C-alpha cells in the first residue's frame, strides 16, 4: 500500500468546518483512499472512502484531487465529540486486505 | 446490532507467562483481523483470517504469537513467553469482504501489560 503523509496535529473551533489534509503522491490506480478515526481508548472507526470522485456521507465529505495525489476530509460542523486521531489510508481493493495505518492527525476541537 | 467484542478489556501478566486474547466478530463477518497498537502509534497489522484459515500472517512479530479461528467466528490470539515489549493494545476487526470495498469494524481492544 502507498504511504500517506498527514500533519501530526490540528485544532478547530467547535461549530466550524474541520479540513484534514492527506498526501498520497504514490497512490496507484487501483487504490482507494480510506479515512478512519480513533477516539481516545476506543478502536478505530470507519468514516468514508473514495476512489477518484468526491464522496459525502452522514459523517463527512471526502475531496480527492484530480491527480489523486492528495485528499481532504471535511467535517462540516465539528463538535467536541469529533476530537480524535484521524487516519488517512490508501488500500488496494481485491487483495491486500490489511489496513496500513500511519500516525494520523490528532484533531482537537476547541470549545 | 452487536459490534465486535474483545475480552478481557485489560490483562496484566508477568514476563514469561502465556496469555490468550479473545475476539468475537460481528455475526456473519467472514474476515477477521488482529492489529497491535503501541502508545502514540497507529495500529499495526498482525494477522488476517478469511473463514477459518489465516490468509495473511505476515505481521506476526515472531513465533511466540499465534492466532486461531477454528469455527470461522471467534478468534483467539495467543502469546507465549510474554515480554515487556509485548505491552500494547490488541485490536480485533471484522468485515464482510463483500464486493471491492471492505469496511473493517473494530472492537474496543484489549490492553495488555507485561510486568
């Protein structure tokens, strides 16, 4: 799986949009971008994934650049409960089923 | 519905002892994964089961670590002759492996402390 680069930490004011960047410049054509988050003392939680189109679900939006070398996870109205470590992972489909986590971005929502 | 459960939630043992960690996946999930997470790090893959068989055990650090899933549901991670460096949170995840997108659902983990 390709390596990802994320900032180690970010702050965001409660109620504002949190934009978490991820670089994956060596991503292959058959690799998806996944985002997971891990709230303190819990297991990782799936957020969203995408291949090349922008995606939105009830938790977040995922914006992938046209060249697919970077992406941004957007939490539209951050709450205190969104404080967590966010992991950006690239992973091929149909094979190599493991997830390769980096160190992620520690997002702190400020009241 | 019920998520992935892991028991015990905490385990303290002495160096050299044997431990077993249990994972109950989501019912019907054919794939099961074990990860290990050290303080300040992201989870690190250990082993992956598809059904009863280990499809990928490349992440097991050495032969002291072994995992089984005899009936294709519950899995047990076994660690022999524990060392202080084995202290970590051990996470289990399961998925359906349906189609090309595989969402893994994680349990809360077992915190293992080796004294």
